[in-house]
C-alpha cells in the first residue's frame, strides 16, 4: 500500500510537470480560481493514466493518449494565451503611468 502511495505521488508530480509544460509556466495563471478545477481534473486524469499503464503485458510499447487530458490542456492553452495578452496590456499600462 505504501509503495502505491509513493508511486501515485510520483505520477501526480509527473502529471503536474507535463500539464504545466504543455500549457505555460506562469505561477499566477495556475493560481487563478477558474483554472484550478480544470488543472485538478487534468492532473487526476493524467496521473491515473500513468498508473493504469504502469506495466505492460506485451513486448509492444504502449503509448496511451488521454483524450480528456488533451482536451483540457487545449482549453487551458487558449486561456493561457488570453492571460498573457491581458498581462502584457496591464504591464504596458503600468509602465506608461510611471
């Protein structure tokens, strides 16, 4: 049981890195209340996918594609682009007022 917990924690960390790497690395984006539920859902789906595919019964490598994660990551990429655009406008306005 303890080994499974350790393995799950590793998969959660790997899933978090994968998702953030696929979308963007701005910490304030990930702290946004509208993003947290999407991130949590993608994190659970990706980590459970890693867990489910942890052993292979054949000599043929498995490359599972998690469509739920792909869909959520795509949505978050769109929101991340909007976030960056708004951030640039805000930063521009602040520098003009100084």
